[in-house]
């Protein structure tokens, strides 16, 4: 796979300063790119490395053009332009259409002639694979599941019965879509399993990471809207609804019946309690616990970051005394005569505390 | 699958007010149920929706009977009655007995004639599948594992060698039961692997979620007692013992050699340190870290819930000054003459602090 | 498999006090070992159980020799000596060389004659399996992956295209090595996927737990150095580099582009933010969040351990008032006349606070 700089400039909408016929076969880092490779300068922190590059061409901002010793592609956002070039030069592998002889496909499944089904994949009764679908080795697609055009299950993915995937969805190995939600009711000290009768609807252009689990709904469906990106080892509980273009980083856990807005960013290992709502454009930083709804866009954080163990132990002891410390401050304030300006500050402080209660 | 209201009333122990011959084919939510569907009113918050329902029947409390425009089934606990009806109307799919031609079964495995083994499942030497066992597509059952009656592995489940599963156990896709525990000893700056020679014993009526891992014991067994329910992506370390009817929510991590009592509830993403004991009837809320044993029933919590990032940053700085703040309060108390009633309060407060140290 | 005490003593470098010809078939706990089993006394807490043991022999320290009623093997570190004996007596199962008839191996893969490929395993084009490699049932090895000598994939493991595994690597079921990293850039409110063109390099003697995910690099490789031990359900982000002999416990999440030193210990459910560096010999305790680099060896901790829910709720309210409490202490200090020694203490305290800011 090779493209000329002229082709690349046109494809990514950049302005070429150099040899249009120069052939590029791939992308690499600024410091290691060879003369048949393309690189980029995204951040002026790296400008000092520019003069030493041996890349075939560098994508950069107009400001950095002067210092570039090789061909240059000028772009408003060099990183986005680089990504587009990388996608052009390294396209997703195309699987040969057809059903591998060692796949196991129900005679009552409906498989497009342009779909690809790998060895040891199992496709259930009534399942539908649309045009260009790629089912990798070892995947299991349950009865009556529907897989939209050009969706790809990489390998060892499990799609449970009746799950619906949109178009251009990409699901990484070990992910499980549509297992039963964790629905239990207590009766006489035992757990009664609540049948999980809903499904999972995954819209177009969603990506789901390795070993992530998305549960089916109890009665209604679990819904992942278009363009949502989910990292590895994430748990999505039943009946949860995730708004379009939200991104969820690794090991986050979203409990059941949560509604997340559009364009949110949920950090790694964050934990959202059940039955809450998160507004559009909310950013939750890594490992934050979210017990209640968040109604306004913004950045939210929780937890206590690590420090050296001795300091932490000392402050942990104090944390357990916090309520007592607050009472002692109040007692001191009551018995300390305040005068003039100081008095005002103290009472303002008191009001602020009350307001936060 | 269709049942009359008369049949349903009898099966779930409810009192029918309406047409015994009315046919019901499934369950649905109060707002969307059709005339051939059953719904329930579990919570008086939803009573205002009752008058508009078009369901075939509503399971409800006696108090709500007056406002019900359709057939009603009166039950003491409408939710539990609903679950029983749902299980009656939506039974687990029954797999056809027999070994799929594309399964790989050791000639030295012992498979009941009523067991079902799906395509691309692999059953090892000496493994035993009892009556009514269902092994889904892509599951691997290791040598000498024993699977009890009517236990079901949904798909792509791995049961390692020698693991013993009881009856009516349900294991969701991607779960791994009996991988080696994380047993290491240090010798000259390298890790020496401790052979993991124990097994895993899973008792009857246990449910294990998607991509959950339960490790085998080092010398003795890891034990999951009857009726335990484990959600997705949970880690259970080696030699851990989980008491009957305990429920563990998604992404919780239970380290090795932990003993958990009966009827506990462990919240999502909670983390229990190794070698601790948790009493019966303990509730640990989501994302709590538990470094020490908990000897008494009750609700336990940890962590710092998320707030807006600016407030959090400010309080995080203060958290690191907590020990200093406590010393400054003490210093203020020493130099502030306390009088009368206030003095008593301050000293009581001091005692409380000491007691908590 | 049986060894005499004489053979065992020589193999583990212990001093035998007893019958050299006594046959041992396995290891067991001190309290349950039979006369053909070996046990150990690692900790003097258990010395009181020594007199009642019915083991064939006990590995112990010289000090405990007097109280031993059976054969004894004296060792400087009884636990390490026990582990070596256990490995001798319970060797890893040896898989028969050869490709199972139900495996699916690309004609363009290169498989050593001494490698073993189990049923329903799938080996891609250009993949290389060196001598003694064991690929368990249901594993998928992607195109052009290289698996070093005596490396074992237990079952249902996914190795993505181009991943390189060293020698004697052990990977437990459900692990996924080399899925795409979570690389996204935002363009007009949508996510643009950054092609993940790097690989994963896993060096010799690494162990990777069940359902763990190690992502491939974006441009460069993700690297796991020799002797690293990773527990279950761990997430390792793209471009991360983990130094030799580091151990990472269950459910830890290491974001992308993290550099971890040698001989570190990362506790269960710990979360490391992206683009940070951790020095050699750092210990991070369980569930700690690490947002910034750690430059010095030592023990680091974060989080708030669980207490009873009422105390926690009270202290959580106070935590949100911390900044206010700190201001009120400062106000009290300003309006409280300090005298003599007390004044000095207060001002020292103030300096300490400032230093910590």
C-alpha cells in the first residue's frame, strides 16, 4: 500500500510544500520515520526534533514550516490530519467474503454473500448478517441477533440472542453483548432471578473494547447510541442508555438503569450508581464514584489520590475524626470573641458552610 | 407460550379480580403492556399511570385495586409475584439434548444422554456432565471437571480442570472458573510461581456473570456456596469462601483467602483486601475499599463521592493538610480559655476523639 | 508422580532429618497432610499444630526441628523450599505434541513439531509457534503473531495479529493481548479513531491472568518486560511499558503511555492515569488512584477505607466543608492571641502547611 504525497495532501485537505510524486508507505513517530514514512508535529514541544527528522514528509502547522528539512504538509490540526493519513495508509484489513468451512452457521440464519464468517464462529438460528459484516474466529452470534453492514467482531466475541448491532460497529475480542442483567429480588433470604427479557440495541459507529460486558435489559432494551466509544473491561448494566458520541474509558462500571447524555467522557475505573442521570457534555475523571445524578455539564471528580503511605495513614486517621474536628472548630468560634472585620469573615464562612449542607 | 389469568393466579399465589380465561403471552411495563400482556404496580409512585394502562392484567396490592381499569391480580408483594409470572411466561430456552457434531468431546468424558453440548464446545478427559446440563457454543470444560444437573454455561465459558459445579448453576459468556490463583513468592528479585493445586467448588443455584473470574485455590479449594449471585467482571481470588445467598455486583474485586458470610451484599467496584473476614448480613456499598475484617452485620461505606472538579481539587489540597489542621485545632484549644458549659462540651469532644484513635 | 524424601531434599537444597527412601506423592496443608504428602511450617504462629501433623515430612526452620514428630526437611526459607517441592511433585501438565484434528491452522503458519494445538484453536497466516508451545482449546492466534518456546495459552485466549510472546509465558483463559488501544481524537463532536499500528511485545517468563487485556501500541509497541506477573481482569493501555519483575494484582487499570519501573507491586483495583512514570521498586496499595508520576521508591496509598455507613456519611459531609474548615481555623488563629511557647508551635504548624501546598 503506497500513496504519493500529492494524493495524501488531497485526501487529508493539507497544503503540500514539496515533491508531489514522493511515495509514502506508512506513518511513524517523528524521531524514527524513514524517507518512505509520514510523520507529524502536533505540539510545539517537539519542534526541536524537527530539524533532525528523516521522514518522507511531516504534517505540521504553518508556523513550523520554516524549520522543516523535508517535505511538509501544512494543516490546521496536524493531529487530525495525521490520523486521516494513517487511516488512508493503513486501512482496516479486508476479510475475504464467505463462510469458512469450519464455521457453524444455522441453516435458518440469513448471511449476506459479502459477509465473512471465520473458523469456529457459530451463528445461531434466525441471525442476520448484513453486507460486509466480518465475524472473526471463535465468535458466537446468538439466535435472532442482527448485525448491521460492515460491522466487525474481531475474535471470540459473544453476541447473545436477539441483540441488534448497527453499521460499522467494531467489537474487540472477549466482549459480551447481551448477557442477562443482574436482576434479583429477595424472597425469604434467597434471591429470585428476574427474567431479563429486554435486548441490547447498539447504534452505528460504536466501538466496544476487549472483555467489556453490555447487559441486556430487564423489560426494555439497553441502548448504546451512535458513535459511542467504550474501552476494555467496562461494565454496562441493564436498561442503561448511553447518549451519542460519549466515550467511556477502561474498567469503568455503569450500573443498571443509568441514563448518560451525549458527548460525555467517563474516566477509567469510574463507577456510576444505578438509576441516575448524567447530563450532556459531562466529564467524569478517572476512578470517581458517582452516587447521584449530575444535572449540569462540567467536570466532576471524586476519590483521594495516592500519596506516600505514611502521610496517607496519618490523614486517614484524621478523616475519621473530621466530624469531631468540625464540632471543635465551632466550639472554639463560640468561645472566641471576634471583633470588627474578623467577625464578618467568620460569619460569612459560617454561612458558606450552611449553604453546602 | 400462553397462559390464562386463572393459571397464572394459581401459579403465583395471587387473587384474581377479573376474567380467568383471559390469555396472557408475556410481561411488559405498565405504560407499554398490551391486552395479551401482564404488568405490575410495585410502587405507589406509579399509581397515577394505572388508570391509563391497556395491559391484560396488573399485579398490584389490595390498596390499588380500586384504581385498576383492567383485570387485576392482588398479591402481598407484587414485584415478587410479577417475577414468578415472568418466569412462568418466559421460561429459559430448552436446549435439545445431544452432542453437536461440531463439538469436541473426549471419549473419556461421561455425558448424560439428556445433556446438550453445543458447536465448538470442547469437553476434556474425565469430565462429567450430569442430566440436563447445557454447554453452549465455544465453551471449554477442562479435564475431570464435574457439571451438576441442569447447570448451563451460556457460551464461550471456560471451566478449568477439576472444577466442580453444582446443580442449576448459570454461567454467562466469557466467565473463567478455576484459572490459577495469583500465588507468587519472591526469591532474589524474581517471582517464584506457587503451584495452584486446589480447585473451585460452586454449589447449587449460583449465577456467575459475564467475564467474571473465579480462581482455583492454592492448596485448599475456592468455595462459592449455594444461591450466591455474582455479576459481570468480578474477580474472586484463590481460597476465598463466599457464604450462601450473598450477592456481588459488577467489577467488585475480592482478593485471595477472604471469607465472606451469608446474605451479604457487595456493591459494584468494591475491593476487599486479602485474608479478611466479613460477617453474615454485611452490606458494602459500591466502590468501598475494605482493608480489614468486618465483624458485625451492618452497612459499610468508603470512598469520596464525586463533586464538581474545582471543589474537589480544593478539598483534596485540604485533605493533605488534615493532620496539620487537627494539630492547629488542638493548639487553639490549649490557648483558648474555656468557661462553664462550653468547657464541658469541648472536653467531651476531646474524649470522643481519643476513643476513635 | 512420586519422589523420595532424599530426591526432594537434594532438589530443593534442604537438609533431611529422617528416612531418605520415604515416598512422597504430593503437598498438602499442615493439618491435613497424609503420610505420603509433604507440608511446611512457614510461620511460627503454626508451631502448635506441628506436634499433631501426620504428614510424611515437614519443611521447617532449624529452630522448629525439635518439635517435629515426623520426617523433617530443614531449609532457610521453608516457604520457598515448599514451593520448589510443590513444583517438583506437581509439574505442569505436558500436552501431547501435534495439531488436533479439530484445530484450524493456516497453511502459511509455521508450527514446531513439538508444539501442541488444541481443538477449536485457530492459528492465523504467518503465525509462528516455537518448540514446546501449548495452545489450548478455543484460543485464537492472529496473523503473524510469534509465540516463543514453551509458552502456554490455557484456553479461549486471543492473541491479536503481530503480537510477540517470549519464552515460558503463561496466559490464562479469556485474556486478550493486542486489541486496539483506546485512541480517539475529537473532530466536530465526533470521535475519529486513531489507527493502532503498534504491537505488543511480551518478554520471557511473564504470566497474564484470566480476562486481562493488554492493548497494542498506537505507533510504537506496548512492552511487558521479563518476569512480570499480571493477575486477572487487569487493563494495560496502549504504549505502556512495564519493567521486569513487576507484579500487578487483579482489576488494576493502567492507562495508556504509562512507564512502570522494575520490581514494582501494583495493588488490586489500583488505577494509574495515562502518561505518567513510576520509578523502580514502587509499591502502590490496593485501589489507590495515581494521577501523577511517582519518582521515588516507596509505598504509596490513596482512597478512603470503608467504615460504618453513618460515620462515613457524617465525615463525607465534613469532607465537602474541608476548605471552609481550614479557613475558619486560620481565622481563629488570627484572632486568638498566642503567647510564649504556644505561639511558636502555632507558627511552625503554619509553615508546615505552607510547605505542603
